[in-house]
C-alpha cells in the first residue's frame, strides 16, 4: 500500500509540471531546477519510506 502511495505522489508531482508545460508551452529555469531536485516531494516521500521500513 505504501509503495502505491509513493507512486501516486510521484505521478502527481510529474503531472504538476506537465500541466504547467502544456499550458504555457515552456518551463522556466526555476521550474526545471525544482523538477530536477524534487524538493517539493522529498519530505513526503521520506515519510512514506520511514513507514515502509517500520512495517
């Protein structure tokens, strides 16, 4: 179940940037850097990883 949660989280993260690209036709340098680093999703991902490891 936790693996599914991680997958959904990553899909939503990717979807956010895809929507932005499709609506604007481009991504800024900041958008690309944020997407590459994945800072928006890292904390949530770590929490799920901890829950998986604890199981």
